[in-house]
C-alpha cells in the first residue's frame, strides 16, 4: 500500500497542470454591450530544466507558454458557443527553484471575456 501511494504521488508530481475555469456571475453588472458574456480564466504550469527544457508539463497541452494558455482559453470559448473574446490578458511567471540549482517553475495565466 505504501508503494502504491508513493507511485501515485510521483505520478501527480510529474504531470504538470493545466486548467480552465469560467463564470457568468457578474452580480447583475454589465460587462459588455452584448447580453451573452462569460469570463474565462486559464492556467498552465510546469517544471523546466534550466529555463528552456521542459521536464514536467501538462501532457495534453505540451509547453508552458503564452500560445498554449491563449489556445486553451479560446478553445474553451469556442466550445461554449462564443464567437469572439475581449480583454485578453496574460501573466507569465518563471521562478528558479533555489535548492535544485537547475530547475525552474514556469506558469502562464490567461484571462478574457467570451462574447456572442
């Protein structure tokens, strides 16, 4: 049992992470001239050897970069039936994991409004 838990934890640590969340709750406020607006927030992160060689990245997405994050958000908007996005913003983080000397944590977040 202990070995199974160790393997499960190791697999989770080697998977990286990518997620997309949405909301239509704006407390009755107008966000856009359109009546159909949904806010989309996406995040992708991973571990890199030096800042360039991907070691642990989300399998489905590939790399931790702006293209990947924007593609995730716009793909979600299209899947929800929206035909354009507005107010697209990204935030990139790259942090050296100090005790390792060679590993970097990279994360990209994207935020936008999907509009019909």
